C-alpha cells in the first residue's frame, strides 16, 4: 500500500532553544521503571526479592537509561495482596530488608542520577494495621470513624449491593462492632474513611516522613477509589457476571467521586513542601476527559496520572493508537502524558498485543510506541527483555488470591509477576537460594539480561538505543507531535518537531510489509535513527518500506 502525505512546512522555522530543564521538571519525558520488589533480585536466598536485590542491579538500570524507579510496596504486610495490604506505613517488611537498606538504595540510586518513587497505598490498610485493630474494637474509640463502617440491613444482610473489585460483596461483617466495614479490594484491606480529617492528616504526615528520607514522589494506589457515596445507595445493575460469578453492577457510587480531587489538591500542597517531588496517579478512567481532570484545573493535582487508556487494552491497530496519541497530545491541556503499556496487574503487552507469531517484532513496535511520543514512559521490569506472561497452569500453583477465587476465568496476576530474568541459569539469576516464590518463566534461557546484552540486535539493546536517542534528540524529547498520513489503515506515522528539526516515527501494525511515501517538504532524505529492521536504503523520500510490524524512527535532513 502506498500512501502519500504532505508534511507541514515549519521545518525551516528556527525556534529559540529552550533553556535547560529545571531540576524540578526532571520527570518530564523521563523513563520510570516499575520494580515489583518480590520479583526483581533476591540477595538473602529466601526466594523472595529484596531491597538489596534492587540496589545490586542499579548499574543495569542506569545503563538502560532509567531516570527513576517506582518500587511497589515493601512495607510490613501480611502479604495477602503482596504488600498492598500495609500494616505499618513507616517501616520495611523484614523479608525485604531494613530501613538502612532502603536508605542505601536511595543513596546509591542518587549516585547514579536516578530517583526513587514509592507506592502509597492510601485507599486502605491491612486489617492488621493498628488503626484498624483499634477501629474495629468498638464503636466509640479514637479511630472508630477511621474506616467506612455501616449497619447491615434489618435482616442482617450487607448495607447495599456494592461489590469488591476482587469479587463478592464489598462489605464484611465485624463480630465485635456488629457492623459492616467496606473494602474495595480484599476483605483484609479495609477502606480508610477519607472524609475524616484525621485520616488525611495521618497520611500526609506519612508522605512527609518519606520525602524527608529522600523519595522523589509517590505512585498513588487506587486513588480513584478513595470515596464512596455517603448515602450508600445501591449501584445500578449491569448485564452479565464477573469472573467470580457475581451479577455485575456499575461503580457510580464507589469510583471516581468528585471528592477525590480535593484530596489530590491537598496532597499536591504537601509534596510542594519538598521541591521536585511528584505524584503519579493509578488512574483507570473511562475517558481522556476524566484523565485530564487529574492534573487539576490549575495544575494543582497530580503531575502525572497514568494514562491507562493509551495501551492497557487488547486492540492493536494503527487507528486505535492514532486516536489515543491524538487524545493524549490535544486533550491534556499540554500536560505531560504518562504512557503505560505494562504493569503488575495486567497481562504483559507482548502477550496482549502479540499474535503468537510475531511477538518479538510486536514488542519492538510497543517499545517505539512507548518511547517516541511526547510523554513520560513507564517501563515494567522485564518488558525490555520481552519477558512473556508465565501464567500458572494449575490452580494449586496460583499465589494471587483473585486467581484462586476466579480460576479458570481469572487466573490472577502471577503470570506478569514472575522473577526478573538476569541470566540463563536455573533460577534466571534471580536467587541463589531455594526456589523462587513464583517459577521463573519458561522463556528465560533465551530472554535474559546477560544474553541480550551480548546480542546487538536484542530487544534490550533496542530499548537502550531508543532511550538514549530520546534523551539526546531534542525533537524526540520535547518536540510537538503531529500525526500524518491520517487515513492509513496499517501504518501509524507521526512527526516530532522542535527548533527546525523533524523526526518521523512510522509504525506498521500489520503483518504485511507496507510502503509509505512521504513528501518531505523540502527535506531530501530520512536519516535512520533507530529501526526494528535493517532500514538501509529503504529509508528515502521515495518510499519507506516497513516490514510486518516494523518500527522506524528517522530524522529529516
Ligand atoms: C492496585 C495495585 O496495583 C494492585 O496490585 C492492588 O491489588 C490494588 N491496587 C489494591 O491495592
């Protein structure tokens, strides 16, 4: 297929070079790398990753080009939800190490010019947290109103039809109080009552403690779940059943209530007390308009709500991503999008978008999609290797409780949480001790850091090249996005333009080779900057030939 497109002029218009980026803006266009601490590196041989296991691999992350790491929860926890059930916000779970280990990690990261972002689980605590123990003890104690308590119905049934995101009623009867408490997630994760100012103050003080210890910011877990309808009205019915067998309901009274924005504004004030600290929202939202609100009307909420709409889906087509890219560029009021393709809660993108035959080509295309728009990029450990989901084969092997409850429809999240693949040895270099807490992926002999570092054409080296390029190339780093060849069904093409420089990105979403022809508007040729294939002479004004799922980035000269 041949498409002809006309590029906007403007190439010759030299703009003033922007001043060096202020340090407080370090997060703009940054690469943030998510680490699931149980699965990254185990230094004490217990089969579970630890903080020292992260510190041990900081050189690797620096060489990859990472600006900041986000570490999923490492606080003391009964580990029902693998750390998202926190029993003490101000300490380290012994299985992950000590506070001294944490300080060392922050210091060592700093020496390598990397920042540390931590996970703030603010919607709920563990049911073992002292706050909840006190709250559940009676209806009249200082913490009685710190959680969301309601009487049941006269017949003893829960107060309403609200469902936990992890299945079944969101209400749990407490024998001592003879009341129900609300839990958006597991019953071991009671929701805090964010209408109570003491709760807010406790959490804001927690943030201050960690910022004083040197963290660069917070990833706000489940932040859209903070508030529920005070009248506890029933949610409306929706067709079908969820994986756990419950009749579906909407989430109009439990998700994304307007009060969330009050809290985000307050939190922004708190982080503003410490220069350069940021808030990243875990923001699953139905559309770009709701996402835009998370930045705040006066840019006074989160710096970067995660754009889960961009790529956390299974629709792999040029048209879908063109629309997402346009929305991110035009409807976020010039704010920095945070593109996420992978995390510890969703199937890895290589499987979600992969067709089973071209998965590794598709992984390169996803890498290019993640790292070439005007956006901060979130990279999930192992994504840079092409690590695949390694789902449990038998229910008895499942560790994630939702996988046990929902089997076989919902297999849980173990598959995307398997150990980081450092080398081709039996435990993939993750642990020298006994068996890792989750079996290492079957693909580790082939896909691992050691072998990919050696292979010039590996996905890892492709990521490294792309990350370096976007740091060095001002157009790719800061340039505006201009979508071109709008009607091409197979190839998404866009330009990044800055200071008279133009970079073209072309992504073939089909398995067939595609030829795209560009009118270079005065420029004579394309100089290949990075491509997922041997571009050679193919990159010229006369036509760019993209192999199936090929990704191309070139400068116009
Ligand atoms: C979102 C986290 O990413 C997920 O892993 C967790 O289970 C829920 N929030 C509850 O904290």
